[in-house]
C-alpha cells in the first residue's frame, strides 16, 4: 500500500510543525511538502499528493483556480479559525485551529481511512496482472508504446495506462529498472534482451 | 568545530568538500574557517541545510556570490565521482565475488549502475561546462557598470530557464535500484554487503537531493532575478543613448 502523502499550505511555522507531528502519528503517511506562501503553487502540480491541508486565510482566486484544476488528484482539508466555507471547493475534512488533539487526529484518520477504503474497492493488491506482465515483457524487450500497442492490438493510450499501473505497483519508474525486474522474475531471459 | 561533527556526523562530508581536515583541536568554527580561507557564513548555512532537511533559508542563501555556490556544487560533483560512486561500484563488485547463486542478477545490477554512472557524469559535465560558466558570466555582468552587448547575446542563446527545464530528475534510476534490491532481488548470501550497499545508495540519493535543492531553489532564482535586471538595465541604457 503506497503511503498517503500530505502537502501543508500554512503561514505559521508552529502550526505547520504541529500538523506534521500529528500526521506522523498516523501510520503509512508522510508530509511531502510545506508551503508558507501561496505563490509557491507550482509545487502543487509537480507533487503527487493525496491531501492538501490549507489555511482558509491563504485562499484566494488564483489558488482556487489551481486547486480546481488539480482537484481530482488530491483531496482538500481546510484549516480555519471560524469554520467558514469556501465556495466552489469541497473539503473532506475541516479542522478548527482551536480543536483538541484527539479530535484533529480523528479527522485526519478519517480522511486517510476513506481514501484507503475507496482504493481497496477499485484496485487489486499490488501484484501485476497477466496483461500487465505481457506489457512489461515488451517494455523490457525495448519496444515503444506504439509498437506494443500494435503488437497487442490495443490503443497506445491503454498501453500508457498499463505502464502507469505497473510503475505504481512495482515502485519502479525507469525502463532499465523494469527490465531488471522482468529478468529477475523470469518474464524475459537475459539473452532475449542482449539480442536487441 | 568538533561540536559540529559530534552533533551530526553527516557534516563530515561538508567539511571534506570545503577542504577542512580533521585534527583542529578545540578551535572554533570561525577559527577553522579562517585558517582554510572558507567563508564562515556560507559554511554554516551549507552545513545546516545539509544535516537538517527542514532548514533551508533560501533567501539568505541567495545572497551569497555565485562563485561560492558553484564552487561548492562543483565540489559535490567531485565527491560523487571520486568517492561515492567508486564505493558503490566496489560493493557491487564484492557482492559478485562473494555470491554464487545470484551472480547473474548482481551482474545485472552492476550494468544498471554503470548506465546510471554514465548518466550522472553527463549530468554533472553539462552543469560544469555550460551552466556554471553561464551563471558566472551573468553575475559578472550584473556587477559591472555597463551592460555589454555580448551578455545580451549570451542570454539570447541560453538562459537559466532552459537549465531549469532540462534539469532532469537524476534520482529516479537510483530510486529504482534501491527498490529492486529491497523488494525483488532474491537475497544474496552476504547480507552485510547488501545492507552496506543500500546504505551507500540512500546516502548518495540524499546528497543528490540536497544538491538539486541548492540548484533549483538558490541558484536558479538568483540568476533569474539577475537576468531580469540586466535586461531592464540594458533597455534603459539603450533609451538613454
């Protein structure tokens, strides 16, 4: 199971640190970035976070736009002093700055738990399927997405999706890395590869 | 200075890069830095960012001269090629020697790492031959009274933006290598070697991350700002002329 990752957008150093220490208490989570001002937004597109915790004071028009564009990649958690809602955005949880330790922890746990549950429904365990093994074999043999698509009578788009899933399941991103995996697991022979 | 190392021994790598040798007795950081002609402020910031990944005063780091920054980056490059990479190669070689059942697989790892080494070399060479000289030229122009036309021409052929866009993620392959060893490689007999190798890989990865952070958050913004000001000044001068 991949870790649930958090990005924290909050001006106050103390609050950021506090949130990180709370997140650390939940198993299988990590804070991948802290942002203290909203103009550092480029980072949001770059990082594949599951949750973004953001202080309501820092929300402005531009930010809402960016968040909306990226909204299917992560879920939002609001941090505020007076539980006001922000139009156009949906929050999985709202955390009040005056809330108690246990209550905040519970909310964070809820958010992470929901995500895991919905994932468990849609995806199988981290083992690659027969079809994915086919694709992987071809990647390891050095074929391009287009060639694989033609060979297996599927669209390039499907190949790309399979590749994404393979990378996610195995935790290996590069072609040479995938090749070694394929050899170790006897999907191809060392000799197959050196012929190319 | 001894306290610096006691506090976090990772700082040893930084001392090395500044050419500071051990055996400094009870001298303070300031005294040792003076002895080795090292800028003490810069040294302190680099040590602190290196040992604490949460500490990164990018605004302050951006105030240091480009030469100091690129010199340090250059030294980390040398470190990778002269110390870290050979150490990893040595460990892989030893694993091949000591293992009978996994030989073929470890030879694969060796080949993989060899390719990676090549990639790393290309990466650092490009920085040394193109990027660093460019940043120094920009700084020189920035500090001079009049803007020479050649600098403007230089900026037209290259800019720090290009560097930022082409600055690829050199850590990706390293990450894969780690994962293959941790998750998929049938365990070789000599676990100690395997652990040592992983330890070295993690340490190289962390070092590269620190290195990339200095480039992307300190060098790039600093040069970008200088480029802007140079362009503005140049067009201003043209109007006045």
